[in-house]
C-alpha cells in the first residue's frame, strides 16, 4: 500500500533555470511553500484501504484526530557550535543508527551542494539515504517519525535517515518543491532520487512501506 512515487528520471526539478529561479527568488518561494504545506497537512482526510497519496496531497492518508505517537528522538546537528562538530554527530548517528536532523549547512556537505552544482544532482553521501520532510504540527509526520527511528536502527550502517523541518529549513523545502507533508526523499547511492508522499493506514503498513521502498528504490536488503 505504497504512496504514489514521483521518479525524477529527467530530474526536471533541478535544471539550471529552476535552480536560478529558486536562488534569486528565494523569499517568494519560501512563502508559497509554507502556505502550500500548511494547507495540505491541515486538510488531511482519511482514505479507503486501497488508496494511495498523490505527491501534492501527501498528508491525506491519516484522518485528523488520530491518536498520535510522541515524536521520536532525533540527533540535532543544526544546534552544534560548528559545522565540523555537526558532521561528527551526523556520522556517529549514521553508524549506530538514529535519525539526524539536518540544517542547510550540513545538507550542503552531506547530501547535495545545489549552490555549487545547480544543474546536476551530485549525491555526497557514503550510503543510500531517506530524508523525511516534516513539521512539528503535522499529525501524519508524528506517526511516521518513530517508525523511521526504528528503521534507522534496523538499517544502521546501510541507510542514513535524515529529517528536515520544513518550517525552519524553508529553503530546502523550496529546492525540492515540497507542497505537502510528510514527504520522503529516497536517495540511492547512484542514480537520481525518488520522492514519495503520505503514510499508510496503520503503523504496521507504514513500516512495511518504508522497508519495501528501501529494498526497491535504494536496493538495500
């Protein structure tokens, strides 16, 4: 019961023209993304068992008012005193497991430096990765968070699991055209990333969804 996948085979999001527009009109993009994310997650509705989420309505698979799990603990690199210290924290979490909260500075060194190579996706990580785009007020995001924490430990040393707060890191959300949350970017070691959105009807199905996507998209067992 996987959400709809948006395969970036031609990588249209990251062509030269779009990246220049993002950088030069950053503030406008941030305002639009914030409004779209708030609208998408705020209007989430339950769907039938066999339905899937579209990339632009990613929060629609969990009904409002669902009992929510407390947010899973994450390793915060954005609060570190230096970029070097942030990288050490991130590397430790990646080896031992645990989700890592990214800021822009660490994203540019660990994932993709879109300021240096706006025309081409160049993944800088050592392992395949998942990035969870979320917000603290988003109900489905709170359900996905502890599940991804489990995944990070089960695939420690094989898959890196990151989180990006779309309210604090609005530029990163704009770069990837995030219009609804939760959204998940699956990054293989080689090749283009794939964006999915939404979660399944239950915690068990949601975890199975993540595991299936790790095997299918990231090619990790």
